[in-house]
C-alpha cells in the first residue's frame, strides 16, 4: 500500500512538473519557430489544427528561412542595440562582481565601526522596489552630468545590483574556514591579497550566481534605459526592441526574430553557468 501510494504521489508530482515545464518552454519554442516563417505562413491556420498533423503543420515552418533575422539585424539596427547590451552587461556585471566581492569580504572578515549597521542598510535596500529608485537616480545623474551617457547607465546598473550581490558574497565568505586566511597571513599576504588569492577563487559558486542574476537584470533592463538615454544609438537591446517593434507593427515573424535575438544569449549563459548557480545557492543557504 505504501509503495502504491508513493508511486502515485511521484507520478502526480512528475506530471505537475512536466506540465509546468511544457507551459514555460512552449512559448519560447513557438517564438523561435515563428521567427523562421513568412508572414503568410504565420497568419495561416489549417482547418485540421485540432489533429497532430494539423498542429505540426501550423507550429513548424515550411522551411527555415533566415530572412527575418537578416532584416532584423541589419535593417532594424538590432546589431547596434545588441552590441550596446553586450557592452553594458559585461562592464556592469564585472563592476558588480568586483565591488560586491570586496565589500562582502570586508563585511565578513574585517572589524570596523558600524559594520553591521552598514550591512543591514544594504539588506534594507533590497526591500525597496527597483523602479522606486529611478527618480532620485535620474536626478543624481543629471547633477553630475551623466544623463544620456554610457558611463552613467553602467554606474546606475552597478548600483542596482550591489545589495543582493554583497549579501551573497558575505554569506559565502562567512563559511570559509579561517585556517585558510591564517595560513595566507603567515605567508605574508595582506588582506587584499587574501581576498584576491584565497577568498575570491574559492567563491566561484557565489560568483556564478552573482553573474547570472545580474546579467539577467542588466540584459533585460528597459525602464532605466528609456529614462536615461535620449540618443537612440546608445539604447540597449530591450529598449531598442520597442523602437523596432513600433516600426514593424503587423509583421509578427520579424518581431519574433528580434525577440529570439534578445532571448537566446542570456539563455545560453544560464545553461553554461547553471551548475555554479545551484552550488552558489546551496552554499549561501548553509550560513552558520
């Protein structure tokens, strides 16, 4: 009886998980398939769509046509927007990893006045919705003359990602054996060299989590870019997609090609770093 009950629960659980996975994956696959279609293919719905043959005839393109991708990349300026997003994501994420790993190490290993208070201020900042900080951030960038500049946008995105990243690094460094730090100190390492040569290399799982979370955040950011940039040539890909979609309303396969160009790079990054994400989350949960 127990085995039958266990088998039933496992079947029920796997059925639920598979249904959730299909509901998440299907729109993505449909978007990619639609991007290879012509407009005429896209709007045609076969009469026998309720059958498997009719569904596949509607779902799959007649042939894999790259014309939409070429048009979106070249004529829709997505190549320019894509390059902007690559630059912003790389520099912002690099800055976040550098600053937050140093700050996390300092909060974990250094003794200084107000340490816990400052750390809890960073934790409190995580409770503030990100869009709520856009107005004061815009005012600050205006006063220091960084509005409509790439540097201003990158610094703003670094600021957005610091709180969570510092928390992740701090909790990871708390679990590192102090014997490693003592051994490095005996060898003549300063605090900075201990961070660089000992702590930071061992924090690869936490670094992986920080990279993927912030890469997703920077790559998908839209509102702040629209607020900061008046020059369309500086827009990142997500904001550029709005301009692109507005210029090609009604041509859904072309828009699907643009969306695929925007989605696939970050999906690839996630798949490459998923092992580090799992390790980092597990390590971060083992505080104390």
